[in-house]
C-alpha cells in the first residue's frame, strides 16, 4: 500500500496541530506508525487520500451504525442545509428529536441536546451535584466519559483514597471528589457505598465498557449498582454514548433491564454530526435552566442540520430486526476471527454485545479492566498493522471496542476473516 499523500499531510499536520491530530487516539501512538488521511467513505469502506480502501470497524468511533454516507442520512442533511445552517432559535426538528429519544428510551422523560459526548457527561454530573447537594462522583477504572475535568482521574491506591488527576491542568481539589471503582466487582461497590454512600451525588458508568476494549457487565452487576444508588440516594448515570441505539434499540438499559436516573448520549443521535444529549427523570431535568436553577447552555445545541442527520439515523435503526441482524453480524465476525486465530495458534478471546465487539489477545475470559490490561498488546499491535496493510481498519488501540454496521454484509465479513487468517499467521511468527 502506498501512503505518500497521507505521509505528506501528516508531516504538515504535525507542525500545525498538536500531535498532527484533533483527537489523540487518531495519531496511532499506541499501535505505532502513522495515521492515514481519509478522503471519503461509503458503506463499510473508508478511502484514503492515496486511493487505498479499508473495511472499517471503527465507524467514526460509533455513529456510523448504518454504514458511511447512507443515502437517507445524506438526503436529510441536504434538505436541512437548503434552509440554512443555524438559527439560534427553537426549531421543529429538536422537538421531534426529543420525542424520538424519549419514546425509544423511556427512562428519559425529558432531554437536553448538546454538541458532544463530553458536554453530555459533564452536564449530567453538574445536574446530579446540583440536584442532590452532594459533591462526590463515582466512576470506573477503564471507563471514558469524555475529557471533562472530573473524569480525567485515576484511583489512588486504596479504594477510598483520593482520586489523582491523570492530566496536568486538572486541579487536585476537583479530582479528589471522583472516586474510582473496578468494573464488575460487586463487593468493591458495596464497600464504597457503605463508607461514602451518603456523600455520593452520582455513579456514572458505561454499562457495556467500550473504552477498555469491550467488557460486558456480569449477570446482575448493573442491577446491583442500581440497588446501591437507590439505597444511598445517589443518582445512577448510564453513559450510553457508545451503547445507545447500538447494543439494542433502547440501549444497554433496555438490554439489561436496568433503569438509570440520567442517561448520556452522543454518536448515533447525530448521525455523524457533532451531537450529544442527556436526559432522564422529569423531576431532575426540570432543574435545568431555564426551567430550574442548574445552568447549562449551548449556542449550537439542537442544530437543525445535526438534528436532521440524527433523526434520519434513528429512523433507520428502528427497522424491524435491525439490532438482531447487527448482533448476528458481530457474532459471525467474532466466531470467524476466533477460528482463524485458533488455526494460527494465536490466543484470542472475543466479546460481542449487539453492534459492539472486543478482541483480546489472551486465552482467558475477559470481563474486568485488569484482565483487559493484562492482554498481549504487542500481539494486538502486530495484528492491527497486518490487517491495515491488507485493507481492514480496526481501532488503533487494544483498548477500544470494535463497531459493526448494517453495511457490513456477509461478503464483507467473510473477506475480513480471510484477511485475518493471514494477519494471525503474521502474529504467530512473532
Ligand atoms: N462517553 C463515552 C462512553 C465515550 O465513548 C465518549 C467518546 N468516545 C465520550 C463519552 C465523549 O464523547 P465525545 O468524544 O463526543 O466528547
């Protein structure tokens, strides 16, 4: 594969953009090498500036659940653009969007549109703090909720030791209010709430973790967290930025039958445009300005073009059987990859939840962050590059979920598995 044009662009970009990119993971730091620059995308494919084609399992990090450049989404955007790009006033589409989200995700009795997942999560914890009058929040090791100050925090050594900032620029006084738990550890959550439950405003979780590879919840785990939050008067926030409308039409909360107090969304509800939202119980959402005193605002929030794209996308995912087909595609891919790895003598474990999947280079079952971190990342990095050279793009990090789309048909998946056979042979050679 030739990458001359990408290389030239990356060289220019590095003197102009920090690390040559506008979001860190794009820089290929954890897998090594240089990113490719994309010119266009269609269905399951990305096309780079050197004319190379890739089968894409990143899908713009989640939103492209119906494939790239879907004609219905494109047409909706085109029609919206004809009317102008932004008005800074209420528009009809945002009401339809709110009706759609509240219908598909009943725990959201009201919603507020924002412009990214980061805005959604930081607004949700402000609401939780304002509504409960408490300051502490609980998050999970390996979960990512955007780059808000309160989320860039790692646990101190003991469970109740103060959170330590993981980025310069985050004041210690703020990160100390973030407590961190191990995902899927029932007892740790119980102990934390016993010790500090009365001070906790909210517990925020990716109900299926998509930012530490892909970790599904253990049976009853989300119910356990729900029970603890209810008992101690803390709010349960599901960050469904990845899982929303992807692991089931009603998101992870529908799939696992657990009702959070607040939910954050992004990705799919923008259809590829920069959009997020948060929603939840009416009595909580009524406390947001201007209905209530907790302030949150946005000049471009509810943007008519973004709403049009998101509404078109949400219509497509409501097709009967959509999520069953998506899950079947994830299963076919993961079963095929496991068989191909076994043939090559490479240890591989996979997880799949609807349109999300995880590839772990280990022979162990994986459902905790510690297990995910213990996998063979060097093997993943070799696999990543062997796949990329052969025209398959996986997320450029061993700690990101894979994303399936309805445009990945049987032939595309079969081709992916055939390419993976060669890539696993490369990994096996070491
Ligand atoms: N929450 C989760 C679960 C995410 O995966 C992400 C981003 N991948 C975010 C929040 C932040 O979203 P954004 O990048 O749109 O700010």
